[in-house]
């Protein structure tokens, strides 16, 4: 089973507090989808709507809360079909196939519009699995860096609320000092964790995977409008590794490979302070000239 979030008044736990709705009967006798009611949280507000990392974490939380879940997450892909409005939403997790050691999921999130109609705002797929001890290796070693205690905590921006929900300590690749169109590499490295500190679990690891400012801002030094279209997280840690990380910092590294005709990609890695690679993530992002 996944490492459970501790009961507390931490804003992230409040954001993850999905309320189960009564399950619908399934005429075929299979396990029905499980629906939950959730809502956006003011601590994770973005320029418009909520921070996408927390929305992705809520999608995973619907899987983690399902009574028929097998194993722990190994992958999650979230497609942001539309921007969420602040307020309540309904989310459904469905196990579409269960094998001996893996389980495949679909997730859908709806919001009710002013016309009273439900609109799909997010779709997702996930895979959970029962891991067994095997040989292992890591080819993506954590870069050398000063420890987080030696790096000052400096917010990237004060224009959005969600940024203050994370303690970010920049190692390399800051936001441009001048928005003058000057080009640079797209690499950023930093230490980061929840603020206030919170023990790591799969949901918070998912949100942290999206806590990098848009690569195009670093690459081109222009305040370009952007929006994540699709985001995938691969999990490389079990409950024991997450528990060992506790409230410690993660080392994050993000870069892009291509900016092309309105879309760019972003790849990132997250390590524990001890150098365990906890997650890798990839996303495709829309940008507007």
C-alpha cells in the first residue's frame, strides 16, 4: 500500500481531501468506478485557476483512495483538457484491467458550468504495480550541489500564490533578471520541498514534479503565456524510500529539448537528499507568441 499522508491541517492534505460519493451499480458485476468530490485550494492558486501539479496530484489521489487498488503508482499521465475554475469538481477513477502484478486506470475530472452542464476538464491514465525485489541501477546520477542548508530560499515570483507553498533553493538556472529576449540554456537545478515541510508521499511527489517555472521563460527571457497540455510522472521509489525521505528536500533538475511551433517539452528529475532517484517527469507545454 502507498505511504499514507499524515492527518494534519497542512494545506496540501486539505487539497487532497477528496470526499467519496456513493458508487454506481455496475450491470456487469465488475468493480464500479469510484467518484469523489474535491475542490481547488486557495494555497495552490495560479495566475488563472489552480496550480496544475496539485490538480495532477488530485487525479492520482482518486486512484490511491480506490478500495480495489493493487500496489503503488509507477506511472501517471494527466491531460489538461481545459483550465479548472476555482471551486468544486467531481473526479472518477476506474480500474480498467487488473493483472497479477499491475493495474491499469483511467481518471476523469468534471466541473459543472454556469449552464448547469458537466464539462470534462482533465483525463488521466495511471498504472499501479506490486514491485518485487530485483537487480537495479540508476544511470541518471544526482548532480553535485551544495547542501540545501547552504543555499538561500528565494521565491521565483510573488505573483502567484502556489509558489509560496514550496521552499525552493536555487542552485543554477534562475529566472531572467531582465525580460529582454536574451537567449540562454533551459537548465534549472534547485532544492525544493513543501512549505511548511511535510512528509513525502506519492501525491506530493506528483505535485513537486510540476514545480518548475516554464522552460521557455529561462530559454528566451520573455514573459510568454503558457499552459501545460499533458504531463507524465514515472515513480522510481516505493513507500520505504518515500518514508526515508520524510520532510527532507528533493533535488530537482529540469530542461527542454525542443521549442517548436507553439509547443515545447520539459523533462525533469527529482532525487532525495541521499541521491535516490525518486521520479522522472515529462510534459508538453503550449506557448503563445
